[in-house]
């Protein structure tokens, strides 16, 4: 089992190295030291696109560092490289393009470690929520930048804020998962939304400012286009090579699933099918950006990375397309936005947190869900002064809560959860005739 787990993480570490290398190829490595410094001392409120802020080299290196250290923590805390592991790393890497960084994450993880000690339990029980709680990194940054940075009492406040966030988020997340019923995939996104509302109010009450200094990289450089399509092709090829006999057949079975958060595609359909799913989803999202004349920026590449992560547990072509179409249609009919509005571009992809709504209740329900999300997501950020990077997770929870009671009465429910044929006869934890995890 240990060798099985270790081999899976070797591939994850290799991917992080390739991300860092891509940044050097697409940018200027000489900008990295100053770029990292700027990132770590920036409030990073929504939407702060790190590619626009510091350039591709430093931005991609930050993504690689956040992903690498998250993977290291998960490995040493016994997390198998399965669907849950993959979607967590997808979230960490995706949001490291526009807000998460290797500096603020440790403040919050310290709070999660303290929680585990207080509860006399292993850190592994709370680590996932602790990592994802780093979406509130801007709250920590706002504290240590209170008086412009460099004032040591502000750092004490920042440590206290980070510890408090890391301590409470895992406890609250246990309850929000039950409320969301697996129909919105960003469970912690809902949790941190409520936490952010409370913490921002307290910080503002003490005079800590939340002044948006957002930025967005515009355009579709050919290097970025090639990078995204290369990722797409690479995943599909890797999936085929992983399980030549069953990968595509299992992928067809994967497409039948509603995408409920409790269903791990690596366990049900094997890693070969999951890698193909990642590649297809990347192709869909990149092509959508090209078709609408949008931007390949940190604000869109990051969400695509998030979709890649959730391709192991929740998202596939049949349940993300209705959401994407719905967001597009909503932005077309909106008098105040368009498909290329920055927040809409980001929200179109991150709105696929609601993919299980489409997968469970059908494409029409998915389009309605996407349309409502496209309007709501541009407003919910004001609830917490843009200090919650998982704004779409919180918004998705609101949309799901509104629509679920309606859909369950008027749409037929899809509850398909049968494993692929090759996975049904697996004989051991590595999957027998099909592999259940990355290795």
C-alpha cells in the first residue's frame, strides 16, 4: 500500500514541476524573485489575476509551490491519491492563479493543526478542510497589511486571524456537506462564505481596510492556447495508456453519473477513464474561451484547473456543459454583463460546482441553474468585501438551496451509481482489472 501511494504522488510532483517549467517557458524567469515578493504582500481580493500582477513565470511557480506543498502534506498524512486527493489539489492549484499563495496558507494550516491537537485527533481528519480554507487568505493578508506592511503588531493579528479561520472552518464544513446534499461540489466554498461574512465584519469593525486592487490579464497568447490544448491531449493519451482495454468504455459509463459529491470516479470507473475525463473537460473549457473571444488568464486557467481536479469526483462533459450554456445565456440576456465580463468568465467555469444539479435533474435544469448563477455570482462577493476566493462556492450553495426544492418536484432524478464493468470485479485496493487511483 505504501508503494502504491508513493508512486501516485511521484506523478503529482512531476506535474507540479511541469507547471513551473511552463511558467518559465511562457514568461521571464528573471521576474520571479520580485514577482513572488509582490504576490506575498498583496491583499489578493477578487479578482487578482497573478498572471496580470506579476507575469506568467512567478504566477506559475506559485501554483507549483502551492500544489507541491499541499501534496506533501497530504502524503505524510496518509491520503491516498484518489478522487478526493485529486480534486483538493485541483482546487489548490487552480486558485493559486488568483489569490492563494505559499505565504498565507501556513497561517490557516496552523489553526487546523491546533484544532487537531485540541480534539486529540490526527491532522489527517481535518487537513482537507484546512487546505481549502486557504481561500480566506485575503483576510490574513488584509491583517498584516493593515498599516501598509512591516508593522509587527499587524503580523500578530494576521496569525490570530489565520489560526481562527483554520480552527473553525473544518468544524463548520462537516455540517454544510449535509445541507448541500452533494449537489454543489464546493462544500468548503459554502462554509468559508459564511465564515468570511463574520470575519470581514469584525476586521472592518476594527478599521482593517478591504480595498480591491484587482487586475485581469486580457488576451489569448498563442503560448497559453498551446499549453491548454497540450494539457487536454496529454490527459487523454495518458488515460488511454493507463488502461488501454477499458479506459474509453469506462469513460462512457462515467458520463452517465449525476456527479454527486459522494461518488469517486477513480473508484467507480478507474484512473484511465478519469484522465480522459480531465482531457475532455479541459478541451471543452479552452474551446469555449476561444469561441466567445474570452481571455486565457489566471482568472480562467485557474478555474479550468479546478475543473480538472473535480473531473475525478463530480464533473464530466454531460453535466458541465448545461451549466456553461446556462451561464452564457444568462450573461447574453443580462443588461449589465456579457459572456466576456471578467467575473462571468470566471463564474462560468467555477459555476460548474453545480454540475450535479445538471447531472441529477437533466440538461434543462442545468441550463436554468447556470443562468441563475451567472446573475447571482456578480453580487454575492459584496457580502464579504471580495475577501473570499470561493465566491462561486458560496453563490452555488445559495443557488442550489433555492432551486433544489423546485427541481425535485418537476424533474426526474438520476441516481446512477453502478461501477464500470471492469471495476465491478476488482479484487484488491489497486483495482484488479482496472486502477482506482493515480499511480
